[in-house]
C-alpha cells in the first residue's frame, strides 16, 4: 500500500479540489436496519475499492457547474436513503457488519484546467486515479466515496469508489444507475419514476466468525487498454474453431469472453515467460462469475452485496494453454456453478473452502499467482444517464493489481475493451505481441475513446 501511495504522489497533479462535503441520507435509516451483516462472500472479498468513472460531454441543462454539482448532491442524498449501508461505517479490520449510522458519504468537487477531450486523449490510465477522492483505492472504514470532476469545456466526470467488502461490481453499477435515475427524474420533476429504484438487500444472520480477506498483490503494475472489435473477435472465434476441429475436440458456440480469455491468457503467460528468462512458471486462470442469474433459484439483478464465485484452475505447463484446455475448463466449472440451488448453498461452499485459516492462506497464495479475469460487459455501464445523455466513456480506475484483466463494453457497443494490469516488463512485451495485435484494433497507453468525441 505504501508503494502505491508513493507512486501516486510522484505523478503530475492535474486537478484542483474545489470543495469537500459529507452527504447524508435524506431520511434516517430505521432502527431495525441499523446493522447490516456481511456475508461470507463479503468477508473474503479483497480489501480494496472498486473505482468506476463515467465521462459526459458538456450539457446546457444547468447554468453552471455549481448548479450541476448541487443537484448531484441532493439526488445522492435521496439515493442513499435506499442504499443506507453505503452511508454507514465498517470496522477498521476484518469487518463482519456495516454500522448503518447515516454518517454519510464524502463528496469531493474538483476542477481540471483542460478540456475533457484533451484529458481523455493525453492521459495515461494511471492519471484516472486523480478523478477519485484522494486517489483512494485501498481499504477505509467508509464504504463509498464520490468525486465530481469539471473540465473547462463544461464536460464532467462522475467517479464513485465502493468498498469491495460491501458489494461487487454489479452492485456498484446498479447504484450509479439508480443515482443517475434519481438525478434525471428530479430535474424533470418525475418523482413517480423513482419506484424503479429497487435495491434488493438480503438479511444475513450473525455468525461467530471473523474472516480475513483473500490476498491480492498490489504495487508497481501498469494498466493498459486493448480494444477488440466484434469483427476481430469473430475472426478469433473462427481461428479457435479451426484449431479445435483439428484436435478432434470441437468447441461449439464460443462466447466472446471465452475466446478472449484464451487469447489474453496465452499471450500474458508468454510475456511472463520471456520476462523470466524463457522459463515457464506454473500459473492459472481465475474467472469471477456473477451468480445472481446463475443459481437454480436466481436472485434479482439489483441484489446488493458480493454475489460471485471464482471459477479457477491451474495451467501447469505450456501444453495446457490450448483453447480446448482453457475454454473446456471454464465451461466445466460454469456448469458446476449453475447447479447451485440458492444463496445459502453458495455460502456453504465458500464457508467450507475458507473457514479454516490455513486453507484460506493456501487459497490466497495460490490465487496470487493466477491471472484473474472479470467480465462486466453486460453491466449497465453505458446506460448511466444523469439527464445529460449517455456517457461517452466509462472505465475502471486504479486497477494496480497483479495480473488482473477486466473486460467491458466499448462506448459504441461494437466490441470489448480489455483492461490489463501487469508488471511493467510483461506489459512492454504483450503490447508488441503480434497474435494479440492481430485481433485488437488499438493498443496504446492512452485512454481509449474510439469514436466517442
């Protein structure tokens, strides 16, 4: 954590803080909801923040940036009355619950001496950290932080950091969408539309456990964007189909995520091998799977909390980097997870795996050497409309974790953007990998805004 702070301290300062406020829920949390118990999913989640930011062009709806910010604060207050745990506080270490005390969310307003277009086209991915409160991406007792960033052209970037101890990426984007809906409806005086704001909280019984988080290395890693147009992904699928037909184990109906997982994993491992003087180091694949709609008894998509399981398997030799092995193992584990009946059964699985301290340490150590993939391409990212139109760009800031790959939609929905967080030497190699570049339309150090501006 200290190294990460020093790295951010050494970066150029791009913004000026205009104001800091605490936004509290518009109505007090009822006494029977004051304690929000964390599930096993929550307790073993990484001690980090999920930082998402949405960029918007200038809008004539508000006369000034101050008026826009004021409306965002008011709508946030109303939204927090329904997302009450986000305005509470966590324990400093190994939290098992949220104290829903309505202490509020820190809301920062910042100003940039550049246009939105210049910022997006001239900034490295690491510059995104300044869009978030105090570059905050590691654990704190406050679940949620907000920063609104104004640009000289009138454009704005709305950034939210949510603790992974409280919720997952699906919960984060549902919250931002709900906040945007409240803002849009309030500006149009359509309060009756707020019935669509329906976070689904599950009540967990208190358990006599105190589970530490699974570990994930952070430090001197860099994040870069690789964009895969759908046409190129189709070419990749065709290549994989041909390869698997030759082996006699034909893989049918490939998904985009399956195809890209194989390609990225193969290229990332090859880059690591070159960095390691040509010596192959055993590793593995960890793929997070949103369980809300995968359970036999599915949960509402608006369910709040961590509701994902990790499909994981090792790749012990270069011979195991074939599409049959990678995609076959993914499908095998996905099928196993889809047989899980309900939340209780899934929680029992996590408890059995992680309740023993030594077993949890072993899992954490093993996964720290794996490449972790998260696909959020089906999350409602580009539907976030505060009343100023849809965002021109949505992305994740402050990844800065060892061997993490996040797949999300491109602005126009015509492909998948993959954010890769790798060691510096691995990144230099993979940026010049001819096989990866054969299917990626663009690979550079800047924030990709293809056709967005």
